């Protein structure tokens, strides 16, 4: 088997794993809704579905980071919450779902701006300055964080909290890796000078 065949099999296996994890996450939340009558994870499920679609249809790039940290942080930061599961005992469903949907709206607006330039591992796929990127440099990650917080507030188990902490930590690593890779791009230097904050205005 040649190297191209191995790469093809690895890509196929990663796609199959992602689809399986998403299906299990979506089914767990749907079953919880069916059994309890309380919606759980509608916003987060929609967000993860769209991220999965973008991952499967993303445009390849040769200008991708070769840093091991970037390759570890990308899948964990992106998909750690697929291991979260619904539970009882959280805050009322409606405000938590609204919080999730607010995060989803921000994330989807950001991802729509990226289009097929979306990617997991840090890479230079062109500098985006429109839409939510006028306010923070990594608005998709901001949307993920809001949506995931809404999910965990509705389903506050220890494993879910741990997944939120771990996932957020690796998302911050992704931000760092992307900033490091783009630091040498004059367009990004100009952009980062105009948009000071990475994810949260006046905070970070």
C-alpha cells in the first residue's frame, strides 16, 4: 500500500469516526427529549452538524501548520463536546436553549463568512474581515463557547463540565496556534492591529 493510499484510508477513517460520534451525540439528545419532553442540546446539535459538514467538505490547503500542538488541539477543541450527554437537574431548558441558539447564531455567521476556507488545523486560508470578524478575530470560537456553556448549564454533570473545560482549553490553544501562524502575514498584522480582541471584546 502506497503513502497516498494510507492517507486516503486515514481520511476515510477520520470522517467515519466523526460521523459516528455526531450520530451518537444527536441520538442521545433526541432520546432525552423524547423520554422527558424537554428539549436538550438542539442548538449544540445543529452547530456540531454544521461543523461536521464543513469538515467533510473543506477546501484543502498546503499552508497548514506542522506544529504537533496544532494537530492535537484541533480535533479535541472541535469535537470534545460530542462526548457530552444530556442529564437532569440543570437550569430550565428554555433559557439554556436560547443561550445555545445565540452561540449557534454567532458561530454560523462566522462559519458562513469562512465558507469553504474553514479548517481544523491552523492554516493561512486567507484573512477574513467581514461580518463577526469586524468585532473579534475568532468569533466562531466565541460562538462555540456560548453554545457549549448553554448545554452544560442545562446538563451539569461532572463529565460534561470536564469536557467543557478541556474543549475550551484546546480551543484557546487553537487560537494561539492560528495567531502564531498568521503573525507573518502583513494583511493579518494590519487586521489584528484594527481588531484588538481575539474572542471576547474588552476581555480577550
